[in-house]
C-alpha cells in the first residue's frame, strides 16, 4: 500500500511537472508573440515618423526653391541694371577712346 501510495505521489509530481512545463511553454509563446507585436508596432511608428520628416523636408525644399526663384529674378534685374550702366558709360566715353586711339596710331615716334 505504501508503494502504491508512493507511486501515486510520483505520478502526481510528474503530472504537475508536465503541467508546469506546459504553462512555461505557453508563457514563452505569449512573450514571443507580444515581442513580435511590439516590433511591428515600433516599425509602424518609425515608418510614420519617417514619412512625417520626409514631408517636412520636402516642404522646406519647396519653400526654399520658391525663394530661389525670387533670388534668380532679383539677380537678373541687378545684372540687367549693371549691363545698362556699362553700356551708358561706354557710350559716354567711346568718343574719347576713339580720339585717343587715333592719336596714338597716327603719331610717329623715333
């Protein structure tokens, strides 16, 4: 009777060990599933954040390129003004330059 009782106790211990192992395995599986879910959520947040930063970057680029167009227009106007000023100055002194050149070309020096 003692041996059957001892045998029953061992069986209960084995059954309890198997149940504990099943519980541990289930907990491990739940942990892995939760880690996978957390990783997916983190990747989704990263993608959303990256998209937001890219949008803000593109917006800044488009804003500065708009300013660049204004800068190009301003530079073109300044260039035209300088060209006009140079043409005006050259027209004003061209007679003097022609006279000076003729003087040096026609004069003979020994």
